[in-house]
C-alpha cells in the first residue's frame, strides 16, 4: 500500500536552482546545496527555459538525500496520465525525495503555447484530482471537462507517493488547493501578510487535512545587513507588475508601493529605490551571526 509523503515540506529550508544557471553548473549546484545542509532544491519550469521533469531526474540522481521540488508544471502542458507516469517513476527510483508542484502557468506563456483553457480553475481541479489518484494506483476518475482518464491505472506506483501542491495566486485557486491538493506553493515575494491571506483562502475544506505550505522568497545573507539588503533588491524588480497584484494587495503599504512603481521609469529603479523597510518585509536579507 503506497503512503503519502506528508512530511516532504514540513519545517524545511530549500534553495531554488536558477532558471538561467549555465547547464554545466546545474548538477554541481544541486550537490553543493546538499553539502551545505539545505533540505530541498527546487527546479523551475518556465516557458522557453528548461523542463521541470528533465531537470528533476538528473538532480535526484546526482544527490543522495535532498528533496527535489518541481515548481511548477502547468496543468495544461501535459496529459495527466503521462505526467503521473513520469512522476511515479521518479518517486519509485528516489523514494520520499520528490514534490510535484502544479499550477496554471503564466497566462501569456500558455496562450503562446496554445494551452490556456477557457476555465483554468476547472482544469487544475480535474488535473490535480486525477494526478493524485493515478499515482496512488487508483483508477482515473470519470471524464471531466478537460481531463479524460477514466479507468486508467498505473501498474508501477511508488511506495511513497509524492505530494502534489498547487502553485497558485488567486483566492479561488488557493481554495481549490485546500480541496483537491496536498498543499500550496506561494511564489515570491511571500511576505507574512500574503501568507496569512493565502492560508485564509485555503478555507474550511482543508481543516481536516494537514496541508503543506511552501513559500518562495528572494534572499541574501551577509555579515553586513545593509549589503544583504542591497543585494536582495535585484530579486524584487518584477513585483510592481500586474501579475504580482495578489502578493502586494494584503501588504499594509500596498498603495504606496503601487504609487512608487508608477513614479519609476522602470522595474530596476523601482526595486533599487524602495524603502529598506519594504525590502525587509518582501525578502529575506539578514546577518547570519547570532
């Protein structure tokens, strides 16, 4: 009987494998993350860069214990039956070391790829439900609006079933994570106010289950906190753009941040000139010394 990897992301600290990292450095980066004691390494799947599954396999093979998260695979990009086969195979080979992040994908990218559905919420709920059933060795559910896998059964299933968490921003999608997934992935910046708002969106449907919550944040560590704050600003350039509205809305300084972005000529000026108090709230920048 397969078991669910319910502790995969509990109280852990991880690092993201940068999408623009030279290919020759990918595996050494992952090995170094493990050597330094990180619990997780997350691979990115952005259109035009590198595939999530294609990165996850070699990273798992080149390390020994670190958990590998895929953040995120768009639901519209792969047939759920074959996605389940790929994930189940990795989980068989590397038990207890895989987390599967699923999301809508960025709308512009998905439209470019001809894979943006009329109802993204319906798709992700159907997809997640089917994916979790299939990886447990259970028959696929009755056909839905988008997902058709009724009666499909995987012969090869992992003993430890990977957690399936949703990397989503909107309130309805976050509520869906509480209904059909094992948890929620919050993209950067995951400030405390945004995390609290997102947890409320999970709703009462999640109360009976112990859900995982994974957060991304831009981070910099330096013996000089001012130097850390200066360096982490480069990771905040995009957050004034419309796609990040859900992250900014719950912040006590949301209105001022939007006004600041409107007054700046570009995203870099916006990030480099925002108040240090905002940077502290929107990132992890610290002196590691006790």
